[in-house]
């Protein structure tokens, strides 16, 4: 595990890194990963690029709770569809709708 932060700042001298006092922090987490990812070029070529992502243990814990509820609900539904009495099934849902809002969901990216 390692942290990751992203800052942006205006260069004083073009091509040279901006001084720390000109930098503005955009995102930071003490948890994160940096890894290499394949990026397609013209077939059959590709290159490896470095990607860094932040992740937050609390969001993972909330997501796992919702996944566990969903799996239990699918099992209950499948048992009902296969003849089990519906009143003997147990379905779960969060009592607080904020549980869903606490996990950012972007349809174009993985949520973590």
C-alpha cells in the first residue's frame, strides 16, 4: 500500500516544475496503488503506461456489505423460483439510503 496525491500548479518558467507554493492539491489518499497498464497503439503494437489510483477502505467495506446483501437476495429469489415458499425467504436492503450514496459510481470507471 502506498499513498497517492495529485496537485496542479502554474509554471513560472515554461518547462520547469512549478514551485510548491504555486501547487494546488486536487486529491490525496494514504491508500492507493500505482501500476502499469497496457495501452493499445496501432495493431499489433502497444505500450505500458503508469496509472495511479486512490482507494478508500471504508468505501470497500460499504461495497462489500451491499454485495453480500445482493447475493443473499439473488439466492432467495432463485429458491423462490424453484418452489420454496416466498414467506420463508429473507431479503435484505440497507435501512439507510445513504449507504448507496457513500460509494461513488461512475459508469465509465471501476468504483474503486
